[in-house]
């Protein structure tokens, strides 16, 4: 690998931004004035290289991870749904779904830390290839034990993907610009949920072809495509950026893997270096650095925020068709697949609307988080209490509201985590905190997949009150999320968010060393507001 540049070489001291007219900031330490419009063009160039790759990989991994949920109602009339083919009870299905998240919680943290020491591009490729292989094997499941085993392995393999993507972005973008980007590729999960629902109607038409039932064709084909996508990422994704003029030394396994072209070259690379110097001046983190992250109280409000919204999101993703079916038992499997998709279209719309605004007003993340959570609560109340046996559609409308509310909450939580922990602890802060918030927060997913809905026997009795208790539990954990966001805001006002120690981009430095404060960091002292939006040009 290329020789790393220590934070002590060319130290850059902190000072207040020198704002000039026409959106130009003076960057004395790293080379004069740079027009903001030129910086914007550089980040858009990075967008074209990174965001499509992330979108495709997240689409495939989300589809493979979640298609077990919709397989519960595929070809049900023919006796070829997941439960009947594998002879599963509802509780066994819930157990299989939850086992994935058990491994995800355990391995998220170490996976993300390993990624900081290796090539991020290769690590992401490894994850997607592994997910594709496990997804293909799911077509061969024959009994409960095979479902349990493959869901466990899938959790081990995919762990670190979601927080790893958030960490990867901070290698190329300042934290205040990551919310929109996380939202952009997070839409892949919503499109995936919609497409899985729509395409499953086609897979149901393939039922019996070649001796496979509909859901087996779905597992097999998604898995094969996932493997191909994972291999393509070795060329598609750029590696960690290097200072202009520095080359990467290929050693060990990297000699045998294909090279990828740099994300930026020439003047673009120089502008990026000047604007985001902190990611270029890094050193390898230590256990002491990691310990400072682990004892930071800011982890826990963020984790509780994530716990509620991701628990509800995964609950709706895995049991959406089951909830819809409870409102109208006369719906066919194809009907359920088609009605499932609009929930995630609403989710996608909210992401595209809210996450860009949350970046532009990045000091008000809690508001952009809490209002959508309130919409989720309202939607769940409508799904629980509205409508009647003769007119169940208001309950379905409540699910559409839940979908809209879900959209921006997960990206905003991950963005807020990166903002807080990069400033306090540098690169290791982003990697460790993102993994812990994602991993521990997914305990909410275990709750909603194992203990609620079909996993709660007393709540799974058909009738007007079916799943009422499960919906109310999800409302309860959403209230915890809102309270945590409020608590985080108040405590940050009282305690502040100053650096834990003087740090470089990589981690804490020894006492007395300078702090890398680049042009982007100085601009982040102010919100961008609604300026430079397309309708204001």
C-alpha cells in the first residue's frame, strides 16, 4: 500500500473561516482561494463515480436480504409459499428472520474496523459477492435448519456493509454533505422493496418451471446477479484517495486484484485535497483511540434513535404483505405483491425531499428526524384503528404514511453520527460509531422480526384486532426514538461537541499536535440554507 502521511507532517492549525464575497473562501494553509462552484463540480464528479455503484450494490443486497419476507405469501394458493414448502411454523419463520440480525449486531463493529485497515473497495466487493453466494444457496433450502443456517451466514457476511458505506463516504465528502448522498443510495432499498414485490409476481408465474417453485427462482436469480455486481465493484469503486502525486504500492493480495482508476485526477484532485485535507493526513488508529469512542456518551442517544426507526422499517419490510393480508384476507399473492410496492415508493419520495434539506440545515438534524417519525406514528395508528371489515383501505393508507415517514430517518441518523464522531474522534470515530449505532440499533430489528406479528402468537389471531399489539409496540419504540433525538439536541447544547482530544483525520494525536481544519471544515461552521438550489439559480 502507499506510504501514509502522518498528521504531524504539514500540520494545519485551526482558525475561523475568512468569508469573502461571491462564495469564495480563502484557504491560506492549503493554497489560496477556491471558488465554491468549482468545489461543487468536483463533488458532483465524485457522485457520478460512487453513488451509482453504491446504489446498485445496496439494491442487490437489500433484495437478497429481504426477499424472505415476501416469499411467505408467494404461490400460497398452490401450497408453494415458504412456510408450506419448508414445513415451517410462523414462529420458525420469525426465528429465521431474527437470526440474521443477531449476527449482524455481533459482526457489524469488527467488520467496519477491519475495513479501515484494508482497501475499502475490496472489502465492499467481498461483502456483495458473499451475499450473492448465500442468496443463491437459499434456493436449495429444504427445512427449518437450512433457513436458520443461511440466515446466520448472511448476517455474518453482510455485517459492516451499511455502516461501511457511511464510513466510505467520509473519505470523499465532508460530513455535512453526506446526508443527501446516503439518502440517494438508500433509495435503492426502497426501489428494491418495490421491485421485489412487483417482480415476485413474475416469479410466481414461473412456479414449477424446472422443478423449482416461485420463491426458489427468486432466490437463485437474485443471488447470481449479486455475485456479478460484487465482482464488478473491483473496477467500479475507487480506493481511498491519495495526496496528489503520491502512488499506491501494490503488495500482498492486492497484486492479484484488478486496479481501479483514481476517483479524481489533475486539478480536480488538487481542489479536493485542499478542500478535504483531513482525509489525506491520517495515521493508523490505536486501541486507546478506539476506547475514547466507546466511552463517548453520544453513542447511546443515536443508537436509540436508530433502534426505533430501523426496527419499524424492518418490521414493515418483512411483514408488510402479512399486515396487508390481515386487512383483507381475500387478496391473492399477486395482489399483495402489487400493494406492497407503493409503500416503498412513498419511502423513496420522502428521502429525495427531506435528506437534501437536512444537509443544507445540518444544525437541525433532530427536527428533520422527528417530524417523519411522528408521521410513522400517525400511520401506524391509522393502520391499527381505521377502516372496517367492509372498507379496509384506510388501514392500507396508514401503511403508505408509515412508508413516507420511514424514508429519511435512517440516513439522517447515520449522517448525524458521522458529523458528531468525525469532529470528535476522526476516522476511527466514524467507523466505530457508525458500526455500533447500526449494529446495536438493529436490536430493534430482532424485536420486530422475532417477537412481533407472526412471532407473537396471541397477536396473530385473525380478526379485526390482529397485529394491534404489535403495531402499538412499534409506536412505543418510535416514541423512544423521538425522545432520544430531543435528548441529544439538548445535551449537545449544554455539553457541546468539541474534539475529545486534538485529532488528525485518522485518529487522536498526541497532546500538542495541530488539528487538521480544512476548507470544508471551516465552511461547515455555517449552514448552506436554500442558496444555490436549482430553482434559485
